[in-house]
């Protein structure tokens, strides 16, 4: 077959034009240390049959996390773009959408956060990547616990392996070293968000409470049925938080060591990573909300904070200090309560989230015993129930059995608050559950950042008080 | 080769896509893979983002085309991709076609020729790589470059070897994205394959819309394609949907049609894409 004579000169010219265009595009897109253009740098998660077991077996919980991602994303987008009536937008419109619609009917799968936070993702892609990478670890740990084919030892080993894999991305991993709370609470932009938007802030903290708290029933439950019951009980406590916002929300940032003591003891590296992640969430909210950080500096200030959280040498505390932070910040009750143990009343902190306001001393607004809010045992039936309860709990064997039985504990936790039995019931002696009125103080340690946080050293883009 | 045997076996079944993609049930992938527009899945225009580093993705599409004169083309292009490095992917595909009736193809002299009455066979072998330079920023779109080489392998694969370079840009506005593709093919212009050839020039754009709660992407595109030097340019439009069927599996469906004399009267495509990883290839694996 005859071929058409090639028109080489024209073809060459066109090809050169095309090559030139490609070159221009490539040059425009080439990574430069300068800044405004980030690399995509997405990485696949650690493969294995355990993946997606949580979604398959605990869909009602796993799907909530998809809604949580939306909540974080829309928050950052709104704080960055600052639409008119921002406070109303967040505290009313978005809050109502989240709590009355999205959480009720959460998405089946993870959402594409870029769609919800386009401006934020374009501004600080690295922050989004760091959060995504840590959320992936979160999800995979749940998958491991939800995989009934694994033995407890295999689960623990796999979680450590997942943590190792997570940490291989040094540029995107929160480090397993507890960072000082001063990074969150003592910067010139700190606490702006929680003071200005208490409902949305409480919602975010309730997200964080559930995200770490759900580990507890997964660990405490010995069988799938027990785990299911425990997860349902923890979810019930989360939904209870939604009933009277912001009063029912955590008053301080939930610390993993306090809300998930079993998980923190078993996997302290992952627990510390999650606390650092949650601190960083709050920090970014503050930076975006604070007028003291001009818009043109928000990217550099956020990136400086991210760098701080990848640094294992500065503004760190010991594991013992980290374990004691729960007490320093008001105790478990101020953080939303225990995930699976008996519920204790939540104290009302003077300033939501201000750890200094709720730590260490008797807190204003706290009540105990049969004081305000406790329904009286007036009826004969109430008194009978109370007597029965007290006799049961007075028996050490029954008390021990109840502590060992997650279903019983759940049933106790689910007793409606209106009953005088529940209201008068003293919390059973369980590890990590303390009276909120007198939080345990941490034994002072040398160089304890938690006792008196150091001011943050000079970081690019960060100032001091 | 075991891979070829596997592909051949699957192609013999009535559900090749299912066979290929569900054969790897232990795998898992990102739940937002439905937003990853791949070449021909289901539209010709693709986005500028590669699959994640260390991820594999296997695709098993089926395509039906009816061209002027009533000829029909049945095509499946099993494809495997791998995230070789940060922001880079490589892959290959093995088109397998069945031409029934008299199919029009563009001959080396630019004229439209008719081939075969009913032929079935391998329609070449294609390898490719894609590199993404940046994620989208406040000013610049995401930009990527892709290179393809196709070899004339198989009964319908043609005789020559061709290559193509493609520039890709993606820009988003919330749930809406726009993608622009510009590709230039070069190499042998004799005896092109009957299916999925690397055209001399292809350019076009697509717009897509993400439906978050449904995990679904709706895409519309228009593109022009000139198969060989001097050949008439076909202009086609298409629409498609990508739907996150399972955590690791995306279902896509598309339909397209010509706007000029050349091109398909009707083209339908349906496919499955499944992402997975191999633990032994992960950093820090022990």
C-alpha cells in the first residue's frame, strides 16, 4: 500500500511547537522549594486482609468517621474563606447540617475532602496530607481490632507494624513523641476558635472523643458480641453528647490517654500520634480563625506548626507527663467521659477548653452527690431500685463481675439519667475513672512542660504573647 | 506467560471484568478512587493525578462501538497500573478486539478503508507512564505528562510501533473540575491496530462533577482526534459516570458519539477498576 509522502518540515514544526508547549507546562509545574506549589505525594496504605473490616462489621460507627471528615473539612474551608456571617454559618447552618443530617445519614465511603475544602486544600496541601495519613492509621487500627480472624497478639503486632509503616513517611507523619500543650494553648493565636465558636468546637472534640474512645470497647470486648455491644454503648454516649450542645460536649480536648487508657497502654506510640493529630486540628482551627494571623501568612504559620509536630526534639514531654495530662486538663469527665466505663457527671468548665480553668481544684458549677440536677427518689419503686442497686454493688463479687462484663456495664451505662438510681449511683471502682471534682494531679517531673508550658521557641511565622 | 493465560481465560467468560477484578479479593484501595479519571475510563480525557505510590490498579473494561455501515467493534482492554514512585505511575494494557461486519479504519494514505468481515484477536500491547508535577495550587492547575508506546502485537495489533506524549492539566472549583488533554502521536503510520491506536493528534476537554454522598462522578467531554497525518479529524462527545461500588472497586459507564462523519455512531463502555497493594513491596515491610 502506498504511503502518503511525509510532510516532514510541517510535522517537525508542529512537533517542536508541541514539545515547547509541554516544556512550558512542565516548567510551570516543576516543584520548587518555593512555596506555593505543593507536590501531590499520595501514598497507598499498608495492604492486608484486615483492611475495611471495621466498615464491614461496624458500619454504623465507621460511617460516622466519614461524616467527621466532612465536618473538619467544611470548618477549615469556612474559616479560611470567611463568608459573611461566619459565626452563624458555622454555629447554626453547618452545625445543624452536620448534627441533624450528615451524622444521621453518613456517607458510605470516605468523602473527597478537596471538594469540601477546595481553597484550604490548595493553600496547605501538606496539612491535608498529614491529616489524611494519620486518619488512615486511625482507620487501619480499627480494621485490625475488627478483624476476628486475628489473635490478640497478632492484632498488637500488626498495629505496631502499621505504626512503623506510618512513620516511614517522615515528611507527613506526626511523631510518636508527646508534644507540649503550649503549642496548642499558649500561642498568640491560641483558643480563638474555641472561644468564638463553642458549639462547633465542642462538636469537633466530640468527634475526637469517639475516634479514640471507640478503641476501648474493641479491646475490652472478648467476643464479637461483646465488642458489638460495647461499640453500641460508646456510640450511645456520643449521641448523648449531641442532645444538649454545647453543654453536653467535652469541655477540654479529649486526650487519648484518658479516654482510651487500654489502647494507650497497649500502643502508646499510636496514642501519642493521635493526640498530636488532634492538637494540630485545634491549632489549625485557631490559626485560620485568628485575625492576628493575616491571610497571607496563614500558610506559613500552619506549615511552621506542622514542622513543629514533626520535630521530636523540641517542646516535648515524657510519656509519664503525657499520661498525666488528662488530670491536668480537668479529668476524664471534662473530656466527654469514659468511653465504656461508668459515666460520671460532666463538669462545666468556666471557659470551654481552658485546661487551666478546670484543672486541679474544685471547679465552679460542679456538683456531687444529691445536689442540683439529681432527681429525688420519691416513689416507692425508685427507693426499691436504689436499695437493690446498692445491695448489688455492695457485694464485691457482683461488682467485680459487673466490671468484667462489658454487656452489664453497657446496660448500667444505658440506664436513663432520670432514674434516681443512676443519678445517685457512685461510679464503680474502675481503672481510669475518677471523680471529676478532684482530678488527680500529676506528680511533678523535672522539666515538666505540662506544669508550666514553655513558650514556644521562635518558629517561622509564629509569635509570642 | 501466566498473565496472558489468565487474561485469555477470563476473556473467554461472559464477565471478563468481574473475573479480573474480583480475582484479587484481598486487596483494598482508596475510597475516593472514583475521582481518578483514567484514559478511556469511561472518557477519553483523563485527569492529571496518578494513582498513589505503591498502589496497583487493575482495570477490566468492555467497549462496544457501532460505526457507519453497521460494523461493530467489541473491545476489552485489561490494564494494570502501579504507583512506581511519588507522583508517578506506570502500566500496560493488552487490547483484545473482535470486529464484526466491515469496520472502517483510516489507512496510511489517510483514506477510510474497510477491514475484515469478522476477526477476533489481540490488538496490540501498550505500555505507558504518567508523571504529575504538582497538586493544584492557588494559581496553577495540576499538571502531568504521560508517555505511551504501543507495539503491533496480535492479529489486530497492526504492524508498526507508535508512541505518544500527552500533556494533562486539571483545575477544580469545589465539586467541579475541568481537565484539558493534548496528545501527539508519532512513529509508524502503516498498519495501525484495529482498536485503541495511538492517534497522531488528540486534544479535548472534560468537565466533571463530584457527588460526595453518593461517591459518584459525572463526566462530560468533547475531543478531537486525527488518527494519522492527513486523515480527517473526528470530533466526539461523551458522557460517563464513575461510581464507587465497593471500598476498593469503581464501576464506570460511558457513552459517546461522533459529531462529524468519522467516529462511532454509538460507543458504550462499562468497566471495573480495582485497587490493591502488595505488602512485600511496601517500605518497612517485615
